[in-house]
């Protein structure tokens, strides 16, 4: 068997695989002999079927199968032995005729096309400058965090009049367009919080109202979407179309959140006995926790900024025509040329990034090994337990859980992607020049979600 390479251009080449009977005849005969032993044909005892009959019935498909195996292995070996960096895998040359006759087997010749992986040249180093965006942890943000904590550990008390952030407990009665009560309409007791009402005019009409007051109100104006409105009225989303949006609200009770006092009892509930002993210490601890909490988001913003610049400034020449054919031929489901054209730009962008990332990993000997994946997964599990307020199990149990997660292919792919991104981010942080840039919390959230 022989493989001949012909360079088409800098991006693609043709591999011609030449196969002679000596390459395939022995394998074909062995396969046919197996069929002969297993074949059950009327008039012949098992294993005694004439080879001519087996050849006639199974010869062509067996030859095709063995030929496919031989050619695939020859192509794979050639690529490996010649250390060719290729994209995807070899595909049959378009419109190329197979030389050889499957009815009268002799010499065969198959022509395949390969696409070369482009050379990557990155301009990334100490001269590359990026902002490392962090949240500005000022008094305003700390005050908000402390108020949220005091609210979480506070208690609801009844008050006489509605305030800006109070909760109204009332009865909603459906009205006709003329303002009269709709016969057989909705009558449902529910609660609504002024804190989440976005319509300022509606909110203003509620502030100052007292227990026993009645007023007409739009259910849409005091809820956020159909799901919220349906819950308020005690019906399903599908039933909304059968009902009015106008309701009489009778205020039965008004609840106000009385914030927990800033004292040692609260400090101990938040961080454990004796850990925090003053409001100053509380503010310092919250500032530290916020800084750590936003660190991952800061890392992601940096990685995204470097990613965009590398994609924009790194020249990567792809064999587009080859890749479009390869996508169509390697897809599990039929895909039209029009679909490929429509989606190709995004595919090329993703491939370009994969090549850049692969170059970074290879050039800097960055590897992902099983031990690191286990430890990384254990860290993810610890964070998961912490989110639910649960203590993490012993190390042995964590290791078992991590190994189980990595045994699942989909989970393993996600975890290895996260580990790769973490390593990539660390590489960026230690390679480029960073300038700390503090921004307001709202601006940071907007940047992170963009």
C-alpha cells in the first residue's frame, strides 16, 4: 500500500492511496471464511457452503468494508508519521473517480483531500495592556449589603400606612370596564410588595394608603410578567386571557420589614461567635467577601477582553472550501450547503479560537491532567455545598464524588472546559500587563452581562 501527497496550495493537499490485491486479499478471505462457517443456506451443512456461493453473496460488501478499514488506517498512519497538522479528517476528493473494479478486484486508487491547520503567531506578552476591572467597594455598596443582611435577619411587623418598601396583604376583586364588580369574576386574597413595583405612578397611589382602603388597580402594573400576574390572581397563565386587568384592591394588612439591629447577636449569626465584634469589623469583612465574590467575574471580563483582541488581531487563514465540505460530510444529520453557509462564520470563529487556545497551551506546555481535574472538581463541589449552606463532606467522599462526576462524559467535558478556561485566565494574568480599573457596582454588572 502506498500514499502519495500532492500539495494543492498552502492550505490543502491531496492524498492518493494506492491499494494492491496483496494488501486486502488475505483480510477479505479471512472474513469470507468466517461468513462461510456461520452461513445457514438450505441444502448445505453448516461450514460446507461452497466458497463461490459465499463470494457471490458477500464478496462485494466484505471487500468494501475491508477496503474502507485499510484506507482509513493508511491515511491515519500517513498523517501521524509525517506529523501533519490537519483540520478535521481526510475526506474524499470532490468528483474524484475511484480507480478499480469491485466486481473484478485488482489495483485500487482513492483520492482524499486534507486541510492544513494554519500557523498561529500570537503577539501577546508584557507589552500587551489590558484593564483588570474590579468593583469599587465604596460606602454606598457596603451600606446596601448591610441593609440586605439586616433585612434577611429582620422581622415583619404590621403598620398602619403603606410605605415605599412595604408589603400589602389584600383582596383582589375583578371589575368590569365600567368599574363595577364582575359577576363570577376573580376574588382572591394575595400579597404584593411595593419594593418590586416598577410603575412609579402606580406605586405613588399606594404609598400612604391605610388598612381598609379600597382602590382600583391594574394587575399588570403591580406584577412582572404573566407568570407573576397569574400567581397574584390565583389562576394559571393560560386563564389570563379570560379575565380583566382591572381589580378592586381592599387592603387588609400592611407588613413592614423591621431591620435586625447591628449588634453582637447579628454578627454572631452571620459569621460565627466572636468572629466580628464591631460595625467597623463587619464592614471590613463584607468588603473582603465582596472582593473575593467578584474575583471570578473580573477574571472572566479579562479573559473575554483578551479573547476579543486575539480574535481581532491574530491572522488565521482557514481552508474555507475544504471545511465547508468537511462539515457537511461529518455531520450526523443531513445538512444543506445553504445551512453551512449560514452558520459558517460562527463555526470559523469558534475554530479560530480553538486554534489560538491550542497554540497557547502547546507553546507554554499547559496541560490538563486527571489529578488536576479531580482537585478542580472537588473545589466546585465545595462551592456547591456552600451555596446551600451545607458543610462539605470529608476529602475521601469529595474525591469519590469528583471521580463519579468525571465518569459522566457530558459532565467531564464541562469540567475540563472550565479547567482549561481557568488555566488560560491564569496565563493571561501572568503574561500581559494589567491595570486595575475600579467601576461602580451597576456598571460592573452591566459589563459582566454584556
